[in-house]
C-alpha cells in the first residue's frame, strides 16, 4: 500500500468521524437522537470504505499497476468531497 493511499483512507475515516460527531451532538442538542444515526454510518462504511479497501487488496492483480490506483483515488476523492459537503451543510443548519 502506497503512502498516499493510506492518507486517503485516513482522510475518509477522519471526515466520517467528524461528520458523525457533528450529527450526534446536533441530535442530542435538539433531543432527536435515534439509533438511525449510527446505522447510517455503518451503511456508509459498507458502501464507501469497504470498496476502497477492496480496491487496495486487489492491486496485485492489476497488470499495469495504475488502473486500480486511479479508481481508488477517484473513489477516495469522491467520498472526501461528499463528506466535506455534508459537514458544511450540517454546520450551517
């Protein structure tokens, strides 16, 4: 695993935690807490993080060495952008 791939995964997980904490504290402040908040992040791990880890694990079978790497970075940037927008929207609301 390349260094930048590790940084991308840490960025995805870090933004996921920040988004969770903002949503968690906002739901506690408005007294609208439900287990659905936690289940949404478990779903996000399954839909966003797991495919990135899967791409990292099948890198050795890529004959060129860069096709799956490009897919990984596009996916990681998409998830990072998604969480940045969600954090921005939660912060404004």
